[in-house]
C-alpha cells in the first residue's frame, strides 16, 4: 500500500535520509522509530508529497507520488491519505465542528447538510460531541489529538499517517491516543504509518517496526523481533541508555 | 583563496537572490491562476474583503480627514504667497486624488492588514496548518493566498476612494470653516481642475498597490521561517518590502501614467 524506495534527502550539506526503503502492506501498521532529528518527520513529509526527495520514489496505493509533477496530480494521490499531525495542526480560526467537517466540504465537496450527519457520527464515536462548538485553543491537547484523528478519518482514507502521537500528552492521554488508533484501525481498517520515538508504547499499535538512524533503516521486524535484536544501537534506544553507539546531539 | 571565496560568496548571493525572485513570481502567477480555476469559494473572498477592506475603513477615513486638513493649511499658506489661495481646493484635491490618496491608503493598509496577513499565514506555516491543508488535498495557494490577493486588489481602490472623499471634506472644513475661503470657490475650482484622468490614474495606482500588498504579505507569510522569530522576521520584512515597493512603483507609475494620460 505504501512503498518507499531508496529515498535520499539532504538539506544543504546535511544528509537526512540515505537510501531508505520501506514497504507497508495493506491493512497493516508500521511504526518508524528512532531518536529525535534522524529524519522521521522528513520521511513522513516525503510520503505526503509535501517534500520532494533528491532521489528515490514513493508509491501510495500503486501511484507514484514522486512522479506527480503538479500539486493537482499530488492532490489526486493525497485523497487516499489521512494525517494526524504532531501538534494536531487544527485550524485555529475554525470551531472543532468545522475542523472535522473541513475535508468533507473542501475536499469531497459535500453540502453542509450532508456533511452534518457524518460530522455528528464521527464526533460521537470519538467522544467529541460536547466540544463541537469550542475552538481548538479552548480544549486540552488530548482532545485536540482526538479532533485531529476525527478530521483525518472523516473521509475514510485508505492510509493513515500519524506523526508523534504522544507529543505533549501525559501518560493517560498518551495511552488514550494509542487506544484510539487501535479502535479506529479495527473500525476503519486503514493502512498505517506511525512516526514515534516512544518505545515500547508504540508497539501496541504496530504490526511492524522500523528503526531509523543516521538516515538509514538499521532494523526492521515485528515488535518482538525488534525487541530481540542484538544490534547495540537498537538495544541502547530500547533501553534508553545514554552510553552506546547513538550519540546524543 | 580570499578572492575565490569572495567570488563564491558573490555568486551564491546572486543565485540565491535570483531563486528568491523566481519563487516569488511563480507564487504570484500560481495565485492568479488559482483565482480563475474552480472550485470557487466566494465566502473566503468576502471574508477577506471584510478583514482587509471593511475593517480598514475607519482608520483610512481618519487618516484621510487629517491629511486633507493639513493639505488645506499648507496649500493655503503657500498659495497665498502668490495671491492664489483660491486654488487651495484644487491643490488639496489633486494632491489627494493623484498621489497621496493611493500611496497613503496603501501604506496604511500594509501596516494594518499586511502585517496581520503575514503573521496569520506565518503562524499557520509554523503550526503545520498549511501542511495539513496540503495533506487534505486542498491547495493552500487557492484556499489561502488567492482570496487575500483578490481582496487587496478590490479593497485598495475602494479604500482609496474613501480616503479621497473624506480628505477633500477635511480640506473643505479647514479651508472654508477656519481659513475663510469661499465655499463656492473651493468647490468650483476643484470641479474645473480635476479631470477624469486624474481619478483614473489614482485608481490604477491603488489597484497596483493592492496587488503588491497581497503578493508581498502572502508570500512572506507562506515562506515564513521557523518559530516565533521566523514569524517576527517575516512580518517585519513584509511591511518594509511592501512599503518600499509601493513607493518605488509609485514613481514609475506616475511617470508612465502622466505621459499616457496627459498627452
């Protein structure tokens, strides 16, 4: 469903990704983990077509995002995507209701009346009904994440991309987001890519895990396989040690 | 080695400047194409005209009133030295309609709404709201930039018209009410001195300044750097660049329009 093939990306003299290859099967969720600043979010933006790789290709549902030359062509591919951003990235000038309805109105082109019942259903299933008339800054970050999830899922995307689901959340809210991802996965059955540096919490939503370091994937497998990996960098990261091959920048 | 480094730096500067110019022109071109392509979202255009245009009316009227008033005082003082204070009305009206109306309106709108547009778009950029739009297959150029550009082009000449009318009224109050000029002389001299081409040229200038306002403020916000400092820098650059551009373009437009219309 998602195929990243031999991606290279650099900013000036700084090499961020160097030959990253990753395949995610339909209906499965892969977590890309690694320390901060190794290019996880850049990888996500390359998959979304918001950045262009220096080399390599990204396929979503068999369509080549990298080869899409115009924004219009990229938008055609993006129609199968839903994205939950690190900070939820809600539109702060719109109410929570309008944030959830946004894609239906602007992307799908549904009338306000037709969008209304869908928004109410989605809000009910994610327990957002009491907050619909609030603005994003009036609710907690945990609720904002839920709204971000509702906004991402309202168009029933085939692919869900999640960037750092737990950033800024306390452990309870963090667990709630993971439970939410699992519940949504069961309900809507999307293919998922979760970017995170939180181990082992992210394992609970992942079928597979890929660890990225120095611009390359150094280990990939099921959560159990990654946990059993003898790679010293993987073990250092899993155990949160400061001594080892990963140097803290 | 030192010479080579200097040449390299100069070359890098030229390339970077050319790239920046190229990107900003492409941005303008894409925004203008986005205006004519469906889907059309009229509510976004009306909302921006409200924010950029209608909400600037009061401050524009206030500045216009006092600009007209001060022009009357200065005009009457200067013209009376030549025994020509009967021409205070035309001096006020022509100064406003041909020059001060479009320029001061543009500078005020840039200061009030241009900074707000850049800051709003800059914050949307750094909080990933623009990325979110793109991820939802909504073109941010069409959704965010085109309405603001359109609002600038529509609102600026209208605000300029308000500035001129209120300015002439301010001049009238001072010249007739305080300086003792005849009301009939003031108005009839304006009527005979101001031609339709003066009004055209003022409105053409205001329209071009509206385009500059929308282009610069949107581009600076859209390409804003990281963090609060990035927004701060973009907002400052937006106001300075647009204001300087208005004054430079004003000179060239005045030269061209004077030659075209006065022949």
